[in-house]
């Protein structure tokens, strides 16, 4: 069984055994157009009570994992557990969790991370996206260092942000020569360097997103909007996650994104 087949098999099994849950329902998805960009709104599954499913004072991203949550343990250059996301956007939504308990969500990505990403992403032939929510304002929900993969194939805002579109927010992008670990690491370091020069911040929260052919980095000012909507890397791909009662607050998704990211300086 290939790694990608194993991921989907283990993912569905975890859902069937109710050790993992669908956080959003497909039948609740809605498309909202703004400036020619089709944003996808996903509405929370009311049957999943997120806060009650996490135990306090524990890290769900470190072993021991509940049965059927661990998929593989990457070694040989990579040092990561491949585990099911307890709250999946869709089957196949998984986590690469650094196996060292000392690693934090905000640490720089390093060689072992790119080896793990390359090994995983290449098994899917680059389909879907890999992302790293770095720092407290990036929209992450767990403080232990982890990278996520999700088999989402429509990324309308990401597709616009990796062009010369006059984006209202500061972002940095580059084509990927390949999905090899060295190519991913070179792209990441280049984008980090550009971000530091542009923002003049030695350290800031950011979202780093990888598709098959491109990488995107967006510095983040805040994780949560004043209207209560949070955004991580998936928001920058054009996917928002919210309760139905928040729908009226999301008439203009680009304004939400602009409030949560750094704006381009006006000439």
C-alpha cells in the first residue's frame, strides 16, 4: 500500500471509529464571490464540540496517541510522526508533528521538516496543499511544532496571490523547481529573507503554504478578526470556517483578510 493510500485508509478508519471527527459538513459549503475570487465558506458541524474533545494540560500532537491516530513515524533525516488530524476538514487531513517535545509552533522550519514534507507531499504527487502556521498570530490552535497536509484542490485566493495581482496585503511567492527537500528549503529561506526585508521585523507570525508548483508566505498581524472569525493558512487559499450565525459578518472576505494581514504601502 502506498503512503497516500495508507493515509486515506487510516483517515477513514479513524472517522469510522470516532477517534477523529469531521469538523465541517460538505453539504454546508457555500461559494461567495468577491472581486472575481470564489471564496468557500465551510460551516462548523454542530455535533462536534471542539473544546470538550481536547483534554486539558495534554498535547494531542505528541505520543502516546489514541489507537488509529498514528499513521507512520518518519525517520532517516525526518523526525516526525504522521498522524490523523483529530478535527478533519475532510478525510486525508493529516499532521506532520515534530517528534521532539521541545519544538514549538513558531520555530523556523529546518532540514528535517523539508525531508518530511517532501516524502509526504511527493506521495500525493503534489496534489492538495501543505502549510505551516507559524507564531501566535498565524491562526494555529496547538503550540507544538507541526505541519499540515489537506487534500483541498481548489485554492482560488492562493492561485491569485502567486501572480502579479495587485494584492492589498503583503505576500511573497516563488515557483518551486521540484518537491525535493533542498528545493523546498531554498524557497522557504528565500521567502523568509524577503519578508524580513519588507516588514523590517526580525520575527513575526506568518503562514507558509506549498502547492505542487509554488510556495507562498504571508506575514500575519492578527489571528482573529474583531468579528470573532479566525484565519489560518487555509483562509489565504480562499477557505473560511465559521458558524452559520457569523455569515452576515463575512460579506466581504477580502476585508477580513486585509485586517488580519499587513497591508501594502500605497504609492
